């Protein structure tokens, strides 16, 4: 058996492999949401007063809002009073060294293939600093010293609130305000942890920064908050990955990610999203309602989003960029694969405000089984955005006759100097292509995998190496059993 | 005006078109729904404030004061013309040739009286659910309109003109119009609806076209809108196509304050094909919108959309083209293209080319581009001794030609080409 065949046969036997449940002691708040719970979260985190006020303000506003209905998604609305808003490993949340960490927890990450030990990292090929978040609490951040030397701050959100309140006060909710939308308002009120990264002036971050999210407890929602600030002329590449155990009930994940890129800086943000998608009949799975937004605040700054979406029962996610600075650039590359009964409504928003701004959207949707895959995007050229340029391309591939693929682009142009282009195609894998592969001794299933990989390659190429491998693996996993 | 005002206004016209049950259903809908506004996804970019805030008077008591409509007609098309002034039928001004009894041309009121079976079979059958308060108003108090019935196997050669004239000299007027066009099996017809104004007063026209194509029929339907700069017009057109039918719809929006075309084409039979093209030229503070829905319900359907806009002044335009492919509409081939040319700094162009696909064996594509006149091409022309203005006109002409060339009635095509040249010279 050749190496390649072995990989494929391994893949075939796999199900959702991150679907185990780790049994370590954890601390879970009672279900329900009220001002008391919020105060408790804030107290638990030892937060300064301004944070509590911010949370309460968001919560009061959230109570006046209703859930958005416009997305092309059909699901049972979650009961927000039936969720626990805080859960975390019980053992003391702060560790001085990795030896103190609950061995059960370490095993969890080993199983996920995420080495937290720096030694393991150094001997391996990867060169990644990891911040691991389980349920509501950040467990460990590796490579702190190396980063500290350069003046880079990379820590959990709770730590950042304690240690760098001035940065938090300045940048938190500056891109996604507390009243932005239903889920982001909820997130502002109850977010428990997340990652914070600050890259000082002129520093090029020497390694990939990475956060790994995992929902472990039943009946909990995960509300994490990520804030990345790239100061002038800096560069950072940030990765995010996520998994959850297999459960019959739906779990809620409502995160907010904010990116601030100052003058001349560049932020590269990659996600491989692999939350539990539910079983073949569409039972269970994670509701993924995420608000991600970046702002190119300074001139000549750049934000690039890359996402591979394979998990979640419901995805509602529109990573967007505000191009405020002149000559700023934004990119969005996405592959979204839906199988069984998954539903995804995802895309990007590009708001051009500055002059000579440029944005690119490449979105590839692949639908299988009974799934529904929607691209929804907005390109808005404001009045003063002279010479703005946008190119969007969204292609869809349909595999199986029960799935759906939809494209809803919105193009709003208010400046005549702008050039905006949009292209989309929808088709299925042609029989000719499969036949050609068959002819050359490639089985139908492998042929599909080959064609899909080729279809998504444009985007996968944009991922950092370690993630690209993982993404390819995920793709073939999701595709498995789709032919025949 | 509130929706209650609109009810009072339109109910004043002595309408006996709709059945009581349709009217009741529509009124029930109006009771529970608001006038379309910005919170509605489909009306987000259509600013209806100037339309709704205006106070209108009923037009039905007005006396007709014209004796000749030759100037308003399309040059060269002198046969078959149905004339409506403020929604009421003008038999003396119309010219009707009911060719060998194979085709019936007349007003909706007449049609209802003469062919009650056909009327009842088709009237108000194209709207599956009531869409807006305006469509409900139209159904409840439809006043009159054209009725065209083409009988089986008849291929009508002469284009039919429906001339819809707004006249509102002293008072701003509002009226409704409802056209019903039926093509029986194997028939063919060419229709042009022409909207014009007689004076520069304010008017509001709430119109609806219902068109049915039975098996193997061919329709060529043209919408021509050149009204005064105070006219607000909501035009709701629905086409229902059976198997092996073909329709072509050409829209030309030249002038008006608010022109909104809601065109819905249901390809309900196998192998039904449609092609819809539009050119819109808003300037000043005009708003021209085209909302297209093409629903592929059966297999082997084909649809094409081509919409081009030249937007000048402080104008706004919306193109929303939605292609919906049902689960059993396999082998669908759908294409969609929208191009906008922006001439000044204050324009707004919204483009929404949307695809919603539930079948897998399909070929669908869409494209949209928005930009300005290519400076290099302009420079190229100038370097060959063509003045800047002349060069621009040349390029605008070339841009629009693609759409104008789709018009298959030669007289109408000439008419538009001439108008177009005059508009930019």
C-alpha cells in the first residue's frame, strides 16, 4: 500500500475525530442570563469597573434587540436563558509552568494534535505560539518569553484586561461596537475569554500566533473575544482553530473578532473552523454566529482573511474589512464546505472609505448531501473613495441533487472613479472530468476529492503551511462518502 | 399619504374589475401590512418618501382634453394602439384591428364582459401571494387596462402599442392600470407599452401587467418609459410561462422621477426560455430601479438577463436580479449580467445579482461591473482627432448598443436610437 493510499484509507475510517469529551473537573455557572450573572462573570475575572459597565451597557442594549431573520438559514432559535454563560476547567486557571496543568487537559490537546509544550514545538516543523481556550477560559499560552523580548503582547483576554487596561480601553469594541448586532451585543455582555495580540511599532512577529478554541462542557455557550492590534509598520500572522465534542443538542458559539491595522501594518488572519457539524441526520451541532471585522485604520495597511469552513450545523459569519486609510488593501479568501444537513450563510463585507483602496474577495462554496451553502457579500464604495477597486469571485460546486447553493452579492457604488467587478458561477462536477480521472485509474471518490481540492486550491494556497495541511485533510474528510 | 388615503383615493374610481373575494383578500392584506419602506429588504434602496409624502387626487373625473395622440406614439407604428389617459380607456383615440377574429384587443372592462371565461381563468392568477400594499391596492381597485387575447395558432405580425398617458396639469393625480395579456397555444405576439406624460404635473401610476404564455407561444414584450420628471411609477409585471414558450422582455427607462420595475418571470413548464434586457438612464435626482426575479420551476429552462445603466447627475439606480432554481429544475441554464457606467460624482448605483439554487445539474453564472468611462479609450479616440465630448458620446452609444440591439421591432429600435442620440448631444 503506498503512502497515499494509506492516508486515504485512514481518512475513510474517520468520523468527526475531535468529537471526544474530556472528563476533567470544571466550574460551570447555572444556566440563564441576567445582570447578576454578568456581574459574577466580571467578578470571577477580577475585571476593572469599566469592563463591568461595558458589559452591562451591552446587555441592556441586547435586551431590546431581536434575533436577525434575514439570513437564508432555518433552525430552531436557541433559548438564551437555557445556556450556561461560564464554564472552565476548575483547577486554578493560571499556571506558572506547563507541569502544573491538569494532565487530563494536556491529553485533550495532545488528542487534538496541538502541542502545548514548547519543546515539542521546537523539535517539530511548526513554529507557532499557541493560546488554548477551553470552554470559557484560556488555559495556556506558549512561547511567551520569545514574544516578550520583541515587545509583542500575546495573552488571553482576561490577562490583557488586568495587565494592559489602557490598550483594552482604547481598542476593545472600537471596530465592533457593543450595539453592532444581536450576537455581538450578547458577546460584549458575556464574553469570558479569548486572545489578545499587540504588535508594537516596526516589529515583524517572528512566528505564527495561534489560538485554539474548544467547547467541552454540555449546555454551555462559548463567547470568546479576540482583539488584534498591529501598530505602525508591523506584521503578524494569526491562526485560529476550533473543535467541539459530539453532542445531540445544539451548542452556541458567538464570538467577536476585531482587528486594528495601523499605518503600514499587515495582519493575516486565518481560520480553520471545525466545530461539530451534527450527525448525518442533522441532529446536534454547533451554532456558529460570529462577528469578525477588521479596520485598515492607517494608510497603506493590509488585512487578509482566509477561512476554511467545514464544521458547524449553522454558520452565520461575514468577516469584513473597513478600508479607512488611503492605499489600504483587504483580501478575503474562503472555502466553505457543507455536508449532510449543515447550513452556511457566509461571505464578506468590504467598505471602502479611503482613496486608492483595493479589495479582493475569492469565495468557493461546496455543497453536498442535504446542505445549503450561501454566499452573502457587500462591497460598498463610499462617496470619497476615489479610485477604489474591488474584484469579487464566488464559485459554487454542487455535489448531489438535494443540496443548494446561493449567491447574494450586494454592490453599492457611490463614487464614479471606482471599478467594481463581480463574477460567480455555479455548476456541478462534470461527468467528463470524472470520466477522465477514471480512465487514468483514479476511482470516482478520489477523483471528486482531487477536483474539489483543485477547486479550492486558490484559497488553500493562502493558508500558512501547517494549516493548509489540516485544511486539506478536513476537506477530504467532509467529502468522504459523497459519491456513489 | 397613508395607506388609508390611498384606499380612499383609488376606491373612488368606479372599478368593477375585481371579484369581491379578491378585493376582500387584498383589503385584509392592506390592513395588516405597511406601505413598503426602508426596513424592507426589497425596498431598502428605493426611496419612496417623495412618492408617499405627496398628496394626490383622483383622476377619474378629469376630462380628456386631447384629440390627437400621434406625437406620443412611436414613429412608424400606426396600427393597433390602445390608448389610456390617467388609466381610463380612450376608445376614440385607440386604433384596433381585431385581425380576423384571431386576436382580441380592447380594454379590460370590455374583455371581462365579452370573454368572462377567459377573464376568470387568468385574472389575478399570477400573484401567488400578495407582495406589497401597492399590488394589493391594484387588485382591489383595478380600474381598467388593456386586455389582449391571442387565440391558438395565431401569429400576430403587427406590434401592439399600449399607450399609457399621464395628464396632471393643475393637480397631482394618481391612478392605477392593469393589463392582462394571454397567449394561447402556439401563438405569437409583439407588445410595446409606452408610458408618457402630457403635462409637467406630478402623477403617480401604480400599474400591473399579468401575462400568460400557454404551450409553444412566443412573446416579445417591451416597456418604454419616458415621462416627465415628476412622474412616479411603480410597475409590477408578472409572466407565467408554460412548456416550450419563449419570452423576450426589453425595458428602456429614459425619464421619470421614480421608476421602479418589478418583473417576475415564472418558468413553470419544461423547456421555457426567457430573455430580459434593460437600459436605464437616470440623471438629475431621478431613481430608476429594476427588480427582476426569474424562477425556474421545471427542467431545461433557460434565462438570460442583461441590464446596463448610464447614471448621471445625482441619480440613483438599483438592479436586483434574482435567479431562483427549484429542486426539480435540472439542466437549467441561467445567465445574468449587470453593468453600470457612472458619469458624475454624486451618483449611487446598487447592484444585486443573486443566485439561489436548489438543483445540482445546472449552469448558472452572473456578473456585475461598475465603473466609469475608460480613460485610455477616451484618450485613444482623442488622439485620433475626435473631440472629448464626441468621443464620450461615441462610447456611451457603444455601451448602450448591446442592449438596444436586442430590440427586434425595427421601428421601435430606430425610435430609441434617435432618442438616445438626442439625449446625450
